[in-house]
C-alpha cells in the first residue's frame, strides 16, 4: 500500500500533463457573433447578433445538426475561418425555404384560422432529426 501511495502523484502527473498541453497550447479562436449579421434573406434585416445566436442554436437543436450542416467550413478549422455568409451549401437555402413555409403556416392557419397562440417551429416536425417526421 505504501508503494502505491508514493506512485500516485507520479501517475497523476503522467495523465495531467498531456491534458494540460492539449488545452493550453491550442490557438485561440477570435470569432464572435456578428453585431450586424450579413446576408439575412429570411430573418429581419435588423436581427441582432445575440438574437441570431439564439435562433441558430434553436435550429441546431431542432434538427440535431451542427453549424457545418448549413455553413461552409473546413474540417477542424476554428469559426474565424468559416464562411458564414456564403450561400454555397444547398442546405442553407433549404433552411430558408423551410422557415418561409413555417412562417406561412403560422400566419395563415395558426393565427388567422385557428386563432391559436401556439405556433409551429422546426422542432414540431424535425424533433431533433435532419429529416422531418410526423
């Protein structure tokens, strides 16, 4: 038991050093949410960066995807090297079409026809999956 007690600090260091190095020597990503987002085609033009963050994170959760599902990225690259403005990926335009559809359903049916305060969202059909399911 005494031998194990003396070896425990050495073993702890052996495991701690690689973990420390992994996190302390990583380049810091300087990317932050834009204060004035660009290329908004469905969201209101004056959408603030904090609001955009909340919207994007809700879509990520609703579809069970990460940012690179719609946005141009390089594997392992920090966000500061991503092209969030580009419309290159078809998934981004599909997302826009789906938002227009959802807004239309809410406006035409949920508020006018049913006079409901409940609205549908991406999660109503997607339920955390890329493809919608009913």
